[in-house]
C-alpha cells in the first residue's frame, strides 16, 4: 500500500513551484536595464533583417522586389 499523502500540501507545493517559475520568467523579461532591452531589440532586428535578406520568396508567395521573376 502507498504512503498517505496530504493533498493540500501537494497542491500548495505545486502552486509554489509554479509561482517560482513565473517569477523567474518575469525576472528574465522585466529585470533588465534599458540598455540591455535596447541591445536585445537591436540584435533581434538585425537577425530578422538578415533572414529577410536571404528569403527566396516573400510571405505572400511572389518574388522579392529586388529579384526579377523567372
């Protein structure tokens, strides 16, 4: 037979772990300086521009403006 488990304690432990996980995500998202957020945004913009520059077709299926259609 298994051990007796206090369901309230299990629930509270699980909720505490969930809150700790959410706090860690919030610290990562909001606990940065303005310079860090700006640097991250610049990096994301550069990465997106690099991907767009290497795109063979535009999202709507046509050829990019700088490439003549075949």
